C-alpha cells in the first residue's frame, strides 16, 4: 500500500485570493451605488470600461511574461485595481484617460515590478497620480451632484454619458454637468473665510450631502471588510483618527481659515482611501504596528496636502509617499514575539 | 474555576471530534507482529537487551536507556524476538529506523511485576528511577522522557504543575476519552507527580468542547486534598501547545529559548499521568496507549487501547477501514501530524491519533499563489511572529533577517498555512529555513574549528622556525669563536714547537693504521676461508702493527711535549679535550674489535688485548692532560675572570657523558655472562668519566660564578636566563608527553635532561648571587 506523503497541516480553510478579491468587490457596491445615484452613469461606465481594459492588459502582459493565463487571471486582483481607479477618476473623464490609467496601473505599476505581491506602489494610485499630473483639465472636471441640476433626478442619460466618455458629444454639453468639488471650492476660495465660502458656494451649501452620502457608503463597505476580517482596523482607523486630530487642532485654532474635521472625513476620497486604498496589503506596511504608523502618516499627509498643497485632494500622493516608506516602517515595527521582552528593531544581523 | 487569559492568534478549524467519542475505549486485538522502534522519544535511542530468537514476556525490558535523556522499551506482549533492524517508523522523514520485532505467541504472559506499596515512603530518586525503568515518555506529542521532567525539582523551584488536557487538534479524542473513563487514574498520576515536584498549585487546562470530560474530572476531584484547579479554556487551536497553554492559564510567557521549568512551571500530558499511575500502582511499564482511529475512510471511528508496536493496519482493520477510499493516512492531528506512506508503520508512545482520510476530507493543497501580504497569517500566529515576512525571507534565503524576525520561535503549528488565501505551504518554508540555518551554523562551527587549528599550527611552526634560527646563529657564533681560538692556538703551538710537524706525523700514523687494518682484514678472510698463506699474512700484520705503533709513538712523543706547554702558552683546552675524546674513541673501537674477535674465537686476541691496554693508557693520558689543562685553565680563570671558559662545551660534555652512560646502562641490561661483566667494567669506566666531566664542569662553573660574584653579576640577566631555561624545560616536558615515537622520545628525553640541568644550574647560580 502506498499513500500520499504531505507535510502538515493537512487541512486548509476554504479561502483563496480570488475569494478575498470577490469580497472586496462586494464591499465596493454601496459606494458605487451612491456614486451612480448622485453623479450619474459615468462611474458605472468607467468601471466596466476599466475592468475590460484591465483584464485585457493583464492577459497580454501575462502572455508576454509566459505565465499561465487562467491561473493568474482568476485571482481577480486586476479587476479590483481597475475598479479602484475607475471610482477615483471623474465620471465624465474621456475613455483614453481611463485607458492610459489602467495601462499604467496594470502594466507599469504592477507587472513591471514582478506582478501580484511584488509591486511596491499601489497600482491604482500610481495611475491616478500620473493622470492627475498629465491631464489636469480632464482629471479635475468632476460631475456636479444631481441636486444642483434641478428638480427630480436630473442626471445625464446613460447614452449621453456613454457618448460623452467615448468622445462623440461636444464639450459644451457636459460642461453643464460638471462643477467644482467641495474640496476645490474650499481650496480656491480667495480671501474668504470658511463661513463666507460655505455661504457663497452652491456645492458646499446644497450639494455637500452627496459627498457625505458617498463617504457613508464607502464607510459601510469598509465595515463589511472589517467584519469579514479581510482588512484589519489598524490602518483605516489610525488614518481617520490622524486626519481628524489634525483637522480638529487647526479648526479649533482658527475656524475661519480651516475646514472642520467632519468636512475632512466626509468629503473627497477620505473614506475610499481609508478602507479600500491604504488597506492594499501588498504596498502597505506589514505588521499591525506598522499599519498604524502607515495609516496615521497618510492621515497627516492628506491634511497637509489638502490644506497647503497645490492639489485639492492629496490621497494619491500621501499613499504613494508612504508606500515608499513602508519597507522602512517594517524595519521598526516588528511585533514583540511570544517569549521576548522587547520587539526586535532594525535589520538584524551584524548591522 | 480560575481566570483564563488569552494568547495571540489561533484558529478554529472544524473539530471532527464527535465521530470517535460515540463508543468507549476498546482493547485492540493482539497483533501477530509488533514493531518497536528503539527511538520513540526525544534523546538517545535505547539500546537493545535481547537477541534474535529470545523469548520475552509481557512487560520485560527489551531495550535500556542510553544517557540521561532516553527511555527504556518493554515487550508489549509475550513472544519471540524475530529481528532487530531497520523498519519504517512514524516520522516525517519517511526514513526507516531500528526496530525490535516481536512475534507474539498469543499467551500474553506477564513478567513478574510489582506495584509500589506506598510511594510516599520511597526516596524521590528511587521513585523517579522506577518511573524511568518503566519507559515513560511524554505521550502528548514530543515524547520527552518523563523522569527528566520529574527531576526538575532538584535545580528549579516548581510552583505550578500544569496538566495539559486541552487536546486542541481536531479529530483527536484520546485524552478526552481517557478523562471520561479513567479519571481516577489521572488523579492518581497527578498525586504522584505532585509528590515529586511539590508544586503549590496544580492546574488542569482543558478546552470547553469536552464538557463530559470536565464533568467527570470535577466529580473525581471532589474532596481531593490537592490544590487542583480545572481551568476550562476556549476551544482554539493551538491552545494545547505548551507555551500557549501556559500563557492561557498563568498569563506568563515562557522566555524564548528557555523551558517552562525556568519560570517554575512543569507541564505534563494527561496521558502521561495515567502511565505514571499504572507504573507506580500496578508496576506496569508503558506498553500500551489509547489511540484515536478516525477519519472518513474508517467505518467505525473510535478509540482503541493499542499495544505499542501494533502496526496501523491492525488498528485500521479493527475500525473497519474502507481500503479503496483511503487517500491519506496521518499520524497525529490534521494540523501538525505526519503522513505515513503505508500501514505497516507501528504505534509508538506518542501516537495519539490515526486519521484515515478520504480525498474529499483532506484534498491536496491547491497550487501556491503569490503572497499578497494580506497579513491573515500574522493575525493567527500564536507566537506573534510575522509569518508573511518570514516567508519572504525564507524564500529569498535571507536567513539573517529571518532569524531577526524570530524564526526559531515558530512552533510550526500550521495556523498560518491554514488561513493563507494563497495556499502557500508556509510551515514548509520555515522548516526549510530552520534546517538551512542549522546546517549553516554547523558548517560555521566546523570552519571555525579548522581555522583555530590551522592558526595554532602556523604559530607553532613559526615558533619552531625562530628557535631553529636562534640555535643556528648560536652555533655559527660558536664556530667562529672556535676558529678564532684555534688560530690563536696554532700560532702559539707554532712558536712553541716550530721543528715538530705534528700533522705530518699524524698522517703517517693514520696511514700505518690503515695498512694494519687492511692486513688484519686479509688475515681474517684467509683464516675464515682456510686458504692462502696465513703465516705470511700474519707476518704482514705484525709488520703493519709495528709500523703503526711506531708512527703512533712518534706522534705521541711529538704531541706530548705540546700538552704541558699549552696551558703555559695560554693554550687550547678544547684541543686537548678533542685528543682525549679521540683516544677514547680509539679505545672503544679497540674494545669492539676485541669483543668481535672473542666472539668469533679468532686468534691474535692477545695482541688485540695488548693494543687495547695501550690505548687505554693513551686515553687516560689524554684525559689527564686534558684535566691538567683544565685545572690550569680554571685557576687562570680565577685569576682573570675575563678569560673565556667554554662552559657550554663543558656542560655539553657532561650531558653527552650522561647520555652515553644511560645508553650503556640500557645496553647492559640486555647482556649476560662474560659480556656482561666486560660491559659492566666499561660502564664503570664511563661512570667515572662522567663524574670527572661533571666535576670539571662544576669546577668551571664555580669559577665562573665566583668570577661573576667578584665582578658584580648582572642579576637581572641571570634571572631572565633562569626563567627561560625553566620555560624550555616545561616545553620539552610537554613535547615529551605528546611524542609517542620511541626514537624521538629518547632524544627529547636527553634534551630534557640537559634543559633541566641548565635550569637547575641557573637557578642555583641565581640563588647564590641573590643574597649578595
């Protein structure tokens, strides 16, 4: 009788990378729904377009790298990357902007570094930062929430949006559907105080609810991921806390010049970043302690870039900067192992 | 019920324990053949006490422990020893190991065994020895010899005894059933352990999924005099890991690289307690244990009390295995157990479970995917490591970093691999890294050792070379000085006796001697062969002898006058010494010749004897001359301390004498009769000469010392010299101790004698000078 010889353990949890990715996709549903409801079909179209491109690019590059297609495509990581990029770019961004972004994310930021698990930077954020710098006009033309467009639910129709994205409609048409975001308004307010800006801006006084709702939706998705133990609380909570603390300090010090903490937490990409972007395990810090440092640093950087930087939102830059710092954070954030009085630090060995 | 703490991480795999707890523990049928591995425990393998063909009785010791950490082995049933040799054993390596094979005779006949009446009256040492003789080793998994743990009280203060009844691995119910059915034995065992270790607190750690067992234990413990706590811990793998259970029950962490006893805690498995009970109260050695036979490939999962050495096949048959469904056979639990490749592998002391799994139950692991650093492994790691980092370091062979991340604190529980969404066999990577590091370390140690040896050798060679160089220089200087002295002497001799051509005379004498020798040889040859004109030859020899004598006489007469004049002319004692030595050599040769002649029974003995006596005279004369000269020299040294007396040469002379003397003595022992007496004579002479030489040396030395004293000696230099001489002596002694070759030894001994003398002399000199 000859039986199989294998090393322990002999049982495995029914768990797979594909499953993890599926759960992440599931968790984005509330956010996507909110975006679609408040900003129109653009988001959905972008997601589908980006996902198609991502799968195509991934397949092509896998072919070039002579890797088994089915095995790697089935992990779903490309689709998650595409989705995160698609919800970050403006709903009316032209098709080629998305195409460039997905190409950069999948081919350059991911596969040129060695594929899944090897990329030092968050692919979606690399792509977003590149697009933001290369195509500032297209990338800052965010859609106005439908409440500003009149009674009912006056979003652009599905076909019109499709046309706008794929370049068959005049610029003038969708100019009527786009506007500044709350962060833009507050950033480029001239010499006005926060309160004056708030009163003058339609987006701030009437449209802010849309952003609040979208943030709440992302937050819901995040809670779901936490509940399913796909992510740990360390990075998101520390990021949100750090941002809130910074905002509170400055708001308390000078409410006329700085926005209130709730505004920071509930607008822009704060919630999306906290639960979906900085929790990307590959490019973030490794240990629980490391993730706390990682998240908190991103929170502080987001506040700094939003308040004093050139760009209204600084999530992408903050994340990329901390991706850069993650290996260093790892060196100094080992946990204290069982039976050790102190945690090890540094490189170890002779150094 | 006391407080229970928590350890980091842990997982909740499907328990699968219910299947095997439906029926009580059943005795497994007696197998036909039993395979007993000599190594079932941690430590040294036991050494067999029986031979092939012996009949053994149940409970008879068949292998004894080797060293402190080892366990004995007993025959589980009566039968015949069939073989002792390699057989497959349950080990992760899949390699074979030495086993004693017993063919049972079916009678199951016990050897005489006796319980201990009252163990509390026994010396603890005796009781522990009894447990050791019963071959008890930890039955939880590692198989650590139990007696070693019971001795811990000697050098550790044990305040807490933890009985591990957690049984956290899925499928296994052996301990659970044991608690349900034999709780009183467990208590008895705990009493014995407690008697030996005297802990202040005893805790039984048990997972909350064993309510029946908990209940039974509580019943038994009612009214127990011991301070025993049943601590129910939440079901979470690996709560039964020793370190994890200690953390759970006491909130103390065992420091990395230490043992629980270092923090005053001893852990014993619940199965071990019953084994101890049976050993003490029934005198039964460890020959059977409860084994859970379970898995989807057996029809009746159950617990069997199996004899150690029972092949798995017998147990699987007893549980009605579906042969065609069996896909994977695991010994131990599904998390840390090892697969076995066929069913002839025997039950050993640590076999708590056999899982006969179908392919659906334990499918092969899916292909490994890329690590996405999701960190799920980190969340479940009970040792609070960073499994994902360890994986990267192991894969990249960055072992330094892996060590820095505490790789060696990994207990290989498999929790990380269990949760890994990328199906990475993480534990395998860690085992690989650990073994690589261990190999590296072993090689490093070897290399260090080799380097040390090489450096030591290099240093020794350099030292020897330097010493040789120093000796060579000293010799060269000596030679130069001698040359100078000879030149001076020659000049002196030339002025004293210008007419006499000593060297010409010498040559003539030598030629005459050679002729004599040739003639003698021819004569000998003729005599032996009985041919030729012997008388003519004899005449020739006679003639040659005469001429040689004449030549020698002429030389002597030429030589002699120079002797007395020499000292007056400030002459060379050395030359005299040489002359004396030459005379002695001649004497010796003559003696040899004589002896030779005597041996062969040749004639012309008288002549030879006469020559010998002449030679002896001459030698004496030469000696006398030498001594006179020496005396003169020493007196002159006294007068002029600066005059160079060759102390060294003298000393050498003395030592040479001594060596000769020794050799002669040694030679003497081998001789008998006539020869002996002759040799004894020669020896006596040698002794005398030695004494003389010694005297001469001492006199010279005394003179030198006196001179030195008169002059005010450089004490410091003396001291240094003395120290160096002492060092030389010790070195030689050491060398002597190391050398084994006979010849080398002899020469070393001689050297040592010289060195010792020198050291002694120097010391003496030093002492003489020191008071002043």
